[in-house]
């Protein structure tokens, strides 16, 4: 039986409200809030390519940081000038209160000092540029390992997981396996990514207790310690891509920098994996952020959960408002340990420094992240075997058959994050 007339009418009304909200965004000029923005000390600061072999120091307290913390031997070369996205926030000037960072954002998502100096949040008001290019970075491929968070599910979360599990265990056997397991993983937005874990660790079948433990620790998502995603400036991305193609392989040969690259100066350390990515590609018909790779960066298990979480975190940071249902679930998963009351003030402050339509977002998809604690409420509505419909993509711009890494089309349908600038 299909939905009743009342439910259909309610759905139509919600769709009409969303369409009206989107039209309001389109009519509103895209511009940053009027403030006395500073442009001092904007010049890029070069750093040695050899530092890409040195993992960042994560000293914060929190479930993500405790899990990602790694004791590494002292290195003669310092780590690259990257800091956690969980330390990122903006200043609104002397008369404006600076919102505290979202300190429980995933610790594997980072920001380069060349994109936004960490000290600027205390010293000056800066207009933000779009998050366009970011780097998937593996300092040492040999040190990659699956991470598990020290966290527990709440009673409400456990009840939702139990309901989803029972939907896929119609015979009440206490285990889910085979096709029903595939359907369960699909409902949890894991799909094939969770099959390796199910087979290797649980013999191809899961109990309810196993599922709860894996979701609480986020082990089901196969997050890797030693893999990071870093927001870059466009200039930084340009020079880094050149280095990925021109620089020789070496353990610590020379002190390569992002300018004046030559064979005796630039060297990318052996065992270091790099993938240059672009949000514009992800938000277009290409449906993939990948631009270029160098070294052992690809995952052998092909699991994409960590990449998807990083991508949606960066879209959130980029003040995007348009999300599909699957994207919202992934974003809420990444925001699970952040305080709900802090999300909207942080997001609004960041958006106010960007060239965006400064409108109310109550009827836009992003508003759900300001009221829902996590993704479990959405998971509870997924029937067995159901999935989120694929999103429609706008046209891609190709240059000699190669996606342009910094494509910023004028039509909003193909650039959902907003205008470039």
C-alpha cells in the first residue's frame, strides 16, 4: 500500500516550502557581511616537501583525538603547517563575540595555515575564500591502522539500532547474514564498505551486540589512523600538484619547497601518499573529488566512509546549504560528538565571512544539522533494502577531456556550495 492522501499532501507542502526557500537564496545577493576585513599577512608561507613524511601532533582531548593520537619519533623536519579543523573559527572583530571552535569535529580533517592562519581568529577579521581544493594525505603508508573510538551509544541510539537490526532479522535468529546483511549495511549507508569487516571479524554474520559495538566505536566505518584530509589554498594546491608530477622520490633528500622546485631541492618522501581533490568535482556530474594522486594513497580495502565524512565536513565548512538525504546522514555522523547548540552559531559566523546569500536557513536542508543530534533518527526511517535516491548533477566542464580542478560554473545547479571567491 502506498502512502495515504494526508501523507502525500504533507510531503508536497514540505517540497513547496523547500523550493520557496531555495528561490529566496537565489534572489538574495551573495556577499559577505559588512565588516572591516583585513588583508595583512596574506602571502603564502612555503614549507618543505620533506615535512609530508611527518604526521601532525594531535594534543586535543576528545574521542576523535584520543583515538588518532600517535607517538612518533622526533624528526629533524617539522610537520607541515596544518592544524585540525576542530581548531578553526573566525573573528568578528573587537565588538563581536568569537564563537568557539567545534572541538569534536573529526580529527583527521585539517586546515592549512596558508588557507587560514590559526592566529587570525584572535587578531583580525578575514574574508574567507571558498574551500575548493583539499589534500588527502598519508604521511607513512606503513603506519596506517584502523581506528576505534572510545565511545558508547545512548539509550535512544541503541533503541534505533535495535529497530533497524530487527527489520533485517525477520526470523528473530539474533543474527543477520547473507543478503539481509547486505541490505542492513545499505540501510546504514555502509554498503560494500562493511562487507570486509563482517567477513574478516565476524564470519560473515552480525549479532545485535556486534553491530552496536561497531557503530559506537565507528569501527564499522573503517576509519584509518594516519590518513588526513587538509584544506589547501589555491596557490598551495597549484604548487603541490606541480611537485607531485615533477619532484623525485626520496626519503628525506633535500628540503623541497613549494616554490622554485628543482630536482635537487624538491623531494616527496618514500611511503608518503598524496591525492589532490576538489569539492567542485564532487558537486558536479563527475561525482568524485579526485584530481590527481602520487604515492601509496589509495586504500587497499576500497572503503570510502572516511573520505565521504571528510568531504561533507568540508562542504559544511564551505557554508554549503544544499544536501541530499545520504549526504546529511554522513554529515550528521561526522558531527555526532559535537554539541548541537554550537553548530549553528559556528556555521553562521563562518558563512558571514564568505560571499554567500546571508538568508535564514530554517527551510533549507542544512537546518537539520542544527536540530538533530546525529544520523540515527534518519536511519530509523530506512526500510529494509531501501536506499537514498541518486542526486542529480549539473553539467561538468572538461578541458581536453580532463576535469578542471578549480571549476566554478555560474549555474547554482552545478555548484551547490555557492559562488567562487
